[in-house]
């Protein structure tokens, strides 16, 4: 039987994690190893200076007091080392992971860790705006279909898929687009305030966030009510720059 590992950054109690479990449960044996609390924007961080603890929440569900990267590493190198899964899925995140934001994303980081450890991985997100209802039906249907396809075809080593599914009823989706990573415009992203004791404090991530409007990007797909599927390569080497640097004189 196919073995599937799930993780996320919204935490073990996230409705999106339950939705992803529902999506892929018909495909095989599913194990969940996820943070015991929200770890949004944790990035690809690994806990090296303290021990990690696992709590069995229910059959096949395990909570870890660490980051999404911790969860996947601990699962693959510890909890499941004798019965490693064939694929790792992360999400379904409550909120988009588009453009440059993937470098901060704990959802994408969990998939990155799996990719680094040699397994195919997919990160799933649903864009969200405050006041909107969360609709997971479209994401559930697509996650099941895409997971089955990855299990059948595999992924190139060092490559993961970053998927953003519009927060829409299934009948309103404008299809699937294969996309490249877009570019976020960071405006006035620091909010400065004064607390009741007169001390300054700051919130990172204020107003003014937008994106560069270019066809073919993940932002563009979601803006046009389509599912975005972006292949992400973990080798960050800029080969054009490398060739340019070869002409420099370092002596």
C-alpha cells in the first residue's frame, strides 16, 4: 500500500490539514506529523538547540513541538524511518503562498525538507481574505488528482510543486495553469505603534502588499480564478551569474 506523509504550518488542529487528509485518504495509508501550534512564516528552520517531543493525538496523527521542517525531518529520519512514505504533502494552508512569500512559508518549507531528503513533495495553499468563508472542496478534489499523478509519474530530484487553489466553488474555477514564481511588491510593510506604557512596538507585514502584474505567474493565475501549479527547484545557483563570475579576476 502507498504510504503518504502529511504536515503543515497551521498546526495539528488546522481544518486545512483535515481537508488534505480527506483528499488523499483513498490513495493509501496516511500518517500526519504536524506542529502542535501554528508555525506560519517559520521558513525552512530546523531546531538544533533543544530536544523535540512527539505527542500521539489519535491513530496516525502526531503533534510535534517544533517547526514544519522539524516535523518532516523527525518523521522521515525517526518515526517512519523503517516505513518511509512514497510522497510528502504539506497544507492545505489557510492563505496563499505566492511569489517571494514562498521563502518565508512554513508550508513550502515542509515540502522542501522532504525534497532534500529524496522524496517527491507538494505544498497546497488556498488564498484567504478576512471575512471570506474557507472553501476546501476545490482544493480537496485537485489535491487528490495531483497526488495520484505525482505517485504515478514521480518528480525530478530536487524539484517540488507549489500549488495555490482559489478559494472558490469548484464550478467557478477557471482551470489549471502551470506557472512561474511571481514577484511581490513590498510597500509599507512595517506598522509602528506605541503601547499603553509608551514603548514603541512593530508589526511586520502591514498594508501596501501587491504584486507585479505579469502573465504566466502564480499571482496572475490565482487573480484569474485558476489553480496555480509552480515547480520549485531547490538548487538556487544562478548559472548565468556563474558564467559571468568565471571571467572575473580573483587573484
